[in-house]
C-alpha cells in the first residue's frame, strides 16, 4: 500500500504520464490527482487543504498561471502538505523564489529526476514506518 499521496501540477502529458508511472513503481507513491494549470491546483487545494495529499509536485511554467502562484496559494490556504518543484528552469534565483514560497526542494527535470524519486521514496519510507522512524 502506498505510504505517500502526491498531487502533481504539470502541463506536459508526456512528463506527467512518465512521472506518475515512475513514482508509483519506484517510490511507493500514490498519485491522487493532477492538473495542468494554477487555477485547477488552487481549486483542488481549496477543497480540503489538510486531507488531499502529503506532497505537491509543481512545475513552474504551466498551461496557465505559474507554479509560483500555486506555491503562494498553498501558503495562503495553510496547506500542510510538503511542496517541491520539478522544473526545467532550476536556476539559483528560481530555487530561492520557490523556497521563499514554501517549497522544500527544487528539482531540475533534466538532471535531478533520480533525486526526486529518492526524496519521495524516503518520505514514503518514513510515513510507512510511523512517527518513530523519523527519530534518531
């Protein structure tokens, strides 16, 4: 049973499909939903900010709106889920902006996909082992 529920904000169907398959196969992640734009993400988060997902994976450039807007909305809505960014535009400045909006990590799509998978697998392992697994 997947230990981590993830919601993905990504506008490329090919990237989304590959990401979902990889996360579910390699990292014990259940993808509970996805949208291609900022407005859809905000609607989804607004439904129940605490119970929707454990992790949001957000692209910066979307069909409409931006991942930065998604991160800002998550802060305003009090979403407690972890938030990470997966982008082709992982410059130092973009990493700083994402961090200032509550993103824990920023992963470069072309170079750091394995790091994202490892990050998700670690979160899933901690979640499946219970609270005591995080101690030590």
